[in-house]
């Protein structure tokens, strides 16, 4: 899930969220949200099936807009998430995008039964 701030965005535009697996080469999430439907201040939920063999793998989350006045993303004050880097318009910045994720402990064991 990604924290967004939508007030002042172009209501006729859209924002696309893509989660890409660098191992399998496939998009795990490809979701487009109409800016008019985005939360004013809240989470955009990105749901996908469990990735059982994901430990230690690299994933790339890309957020793009159809409009220069798209929704804004929540950022941290400093880069606290050491397992990844945040780029804005192709350049690294010293902050993190606010996101949350969940994991299911013991998922591999559940899938084997």
C-alpha cells in the first residue's frame, strides 16, 4: 500500500502503480487509479497473491501519472528503509516513499500442505 495526498491533483488524470519482479520479469501489480477516486490522505491498496519465494528478491515499485498535476505521494523525512532506494524522475533522493506491506510467516509451509 502507498500513502497518497490527492487534494489539488488533476481530477481527470490517472495514477499508475506497478510492482515489478526483477527475478521473474513480470508485473505483480499493475493498478491504475483515477485521481478523482484516490484518497485525500490515505492508503492506495495494492493487492496481489502471495509470492512464496520472494525472500531476498528485488522488486521495483513504479508510480507514474498521466498528468503533471497528479496525486502526491507521502515521503519520509529521511531515508530509513535501507533495503531500497527512492528515485524521483530518474534521480535518487534522500527520502523514502511511505508504503506498508505484510507478510505471512510460514507461508511456504502452508503452501506445501
